C-alpha cells in the first residue's frame, strides 16, 4: 500500500513537472499560431491593409476619408467608443463608404498593468454597443491601445468574439508623434511587404502629418500594384495550421 501511494505521488509530481516543462511560452509565435493575435498576413498576393486608430476626429477623419475615396482605398478604423458617440456622423460615413469598423476600447484604456477581466470586458462591450448603435455594424476585430496585451486580455477579447489585431512592426509609422511627413512616407514606401498591416492615426495631438503622407503613399502603392483591403479581408488569406483549420 505504501509503495502504491509512493508511486502515485511520484506520478503526480512527475505529471506536474511535465506540465510545467511543457507549458508554452506565451510570446508572439504562440499567439500567432493559435490565431489569437495577428500582426500581419504573409501572402503571395500584393495586398495591404491600412489601419487608422483613435478616431473619429472632426478635423482629420473627413480629410482622410476624402483621400481614401479618391484612390478607391478600403481601410479599417479602430474607433474609440467615447469619440464614436461624440461624432456619430463620421462613423456612419466610414461605414457607408465601405470601410471596416473595429474596436479600440471605450476610453482608450492602456492594459499595460494587471487589469481585472471585468474592466477589460466593460471597455470592449461599451465601445461595441456604441459602434453597433451608431452604424449597425458589429466589429469582430480589437486593437488594444498602445499594443499592450496579456493572456487575460487576449482570452477576454476571444470570449467576447474578437480577434486581437496588432500591426506589422516595420509598418509603425509613429505618425502620432508627428516625426515629419517624409519619415512617415518613407517608413511605408521603403518597407512595404505583401500582407502588411500599416498603423496610422486619424487623430493626433497637434497638427497631423498623416494626410500629407497619405497623398504620397496612396498613389505610389497603387502604382506598384498593391490592392488595399480591410483587415477582415486580409485575414481571409491567413494560412492557419491544420489544427486551427479543423476548429473552424
Ligand atoms: Zn490608440
């Protein structure tokens, strides 16, 4: 009897150890393979997804929409819930012109420290309700402000039906920091790869340089044969692992 108990204990301990050893490191490849966070979608196709965060804004957003219309570009807007409520007509215009609406929290909350699940859910659902009420659309993409994420955030977003969307690291234009029109332009034009997700903002503190940069970027990328797609359309080109495909 004693031997049995002893063996059982060894087995249990071994089991625990094995689990600890086998616990995956929750880094980019982990989330990318599980399809829970997307940074970009490498593809043979000449596709690119432009994204605009932190709007809508009455000064910047209409000018950006005008440019997108001029170059027949479809983009994705990661909206802040409070601003969507303040400027509903801009949200409606984005939807009417064929752009994708996505969730960027209700109050632009940074999840860079431990935040309870209920608070994350509150940020997500309040923004979601606002966007749905205003546009009739129910976004299924979520971008956490500042790109901060942790396991609780990813799993809460998943439970609420969202995929977390980041951006291609080599396509971070830093336009929010107004680094100069040329810097924004060259960041995109010198680094572009098929399936990239580009990060812009349709609200920045101070005078935006994003619009002037777009005037150079859009015609040049069109000239090079790129097709501008929404993030959802880009996601349809994802090559998921066999396990993920079975789960779909
Ligand atoms: Zn933001």
